[in-house]
C-alpha cells in the first residue's frame, strides 16, 4: 500500500492476487514492482518492556479504539495540507495505487510529548478517496503500527480521518528504501552496509513473529525496508499484515495477496499463510542483496526472469557462487560472509517444512564470520563465529 520515500519515486499498486506489475519504485530506474512506505509508533524508543521482552501494546478491539489510541496524534486535514505546502508537486516523494506520499514538516505544537517540541520532518501518505481495499489497508496500518514498538519498525506518528480524506503520518526516512540502493545504477551499497541492513530487517521480522500476538508480515521485500540517516533498517507498510494462527491451527487461510517474486509458492498454491512464508520472502531479499538483481525482472526471459530459479543452482557451491554476485561490488565483499548468506538464502527458499524460523535466521546473521582488515575484503582473512551449518 505504500512506497519508499526520501526521493521522488513512482510505484505501482500492490499486486493483488499476483497480477504482473509494471510500474517501478523509480520510474526511470527500476524495471519492476511496487515499493513501500513506513509505519509504527509507541512511546518506548527501544521497543522492549522492563522485563526485556518485546513490547506490544493491547490490540484495539474496534475502529474507535484504534482512532482514539493515546500513542497516535489525530491531525486535521488542514494540518497536513499546511505541512505539505498544500500537497504540492515539490513535496511529492512517491505515488502508487493507494495514492500519494508527500514530504512535510509538522510543528512541535501538533506533536505529542514523545516527539520533538521543535517539530520534525514527516512523510504523509494520502489515500485516494475511492477503493475499499485502500481503506482496509489504512485500518490495518493503524491497528498494527499504532501499537507496535521496535527500533526496526518505522514509526507511525498519527493519522487523519476527515470526511473522505484518509491520511497517515510517519517519521521521514532520508535514505529511502533498500530497493533504490540495490538497483539504481548511480548508487552503490557497500557490502558492510548491506549486511547491516539485512540484520536490522531480520530483527524487525523476528520481533513480529516472536511477539505474543504473532504477526505475519506477508509483504516482505526490498522496497518495504526503509533506511534512516545511518542506514538502520526499518520495516514499513503493514497494510497486508495478518495475525498468525491461534490455538491448534497451523496456518491462516486467506486471500492470496502480496508481490510477485517474493511470495512463498505454497501460499500462492493454497492460500495457507504461516510465518515461514515471510521466511521465504526474506530469502528472496538475501538473493537480491547478493546478486543486485530483482526478484522478478521483466526485461529478461527464461530462467533469468525469476531470481530464485536463476540463483538456486549456485547457492550450494562455493566455487560457483561468484557467478551470481553483484558485479557492482567489484569483488569488494567478504567471500566467507557471502557463502554463509547464500547457504542461509537456500534454506529460506527451500520447502516450507524445512525452512528455519526467523529467530534462527537472525542468529545466523548476528554470528557472521568477522572480517579482519584487508585492502581487498574478498580475500581478507576471516574468523568464523557462526554456530550454524554453512552447507557449502
């Protein structure tokens, strides 16, 4: 439902029922798919309760409870009109099927006690007035992001419900989304930064899965990973998020929604949603990080069109791995780290029943082999601290 922001971009609609996408994150640079916006809030900056457990505030029981949340600021349409200079083209930083995203400034007098009194830069998502699906996703973001608090989730500051106008206000993420950094030719995301980003994203996804109210993200992709000024990763856009199964149920049966190339094959085939569907999507992003290629590239044909199909034969062979590595890195990466990540990606895209949990994925990423200083990182001597099997 959203899109990454920080620089002007144009994005397509969410791929409902996996209809092919054609509009890019940046219309002049990226050959496919949608991108995202951000979300999340809460007064706790660290995202953990005093006992050290991830903190999730009580789930609102109705739309009224959501809109009256003390953790969100209720803005008037006039407030946000002024904040974005009347939603001017100069303020536009993204657009998609849901509507438009604008960069704006909120004065401190309109913010709650947990926000800077001097004011702050924000991103304002303005939904198109028509469309039931857009309203459902707007409510979903409010429901989840109005109660979740974690450093690797983007913060939802407030909302506007004024007649037919529905808007969401988020913290502004100056470094846009991971997708832009991986696929824009003029940008190069260094290897160490890629690792930092993917570890942060894994922490956010693990938080969702391990919470008391298990949450399945359902749309994990590079364009939904936003980056702050220090390239800390924050998950955004919870419009398709779904509560996990309860009781003895092993899955949630639901309409198949998401983005082509990232969705788990068993979910597409059956509509049965589990946290392991998110793990599959995470594996696809790992492949994008390694290769610098899109999950689906409509400019190619055959096996190269789908990243998973193209990369899979090389992931369990150390000698062949270099064939899929991003050439823009020019060899400036840790071979040992790349091997561990390729093995992990292979496990994530494997058959559902043998995929690791996100907590296991995170543990592996947090124990990547440590690089020692070298002029050429790809040949650096490294010390392995990883507790998991590398498989190659």
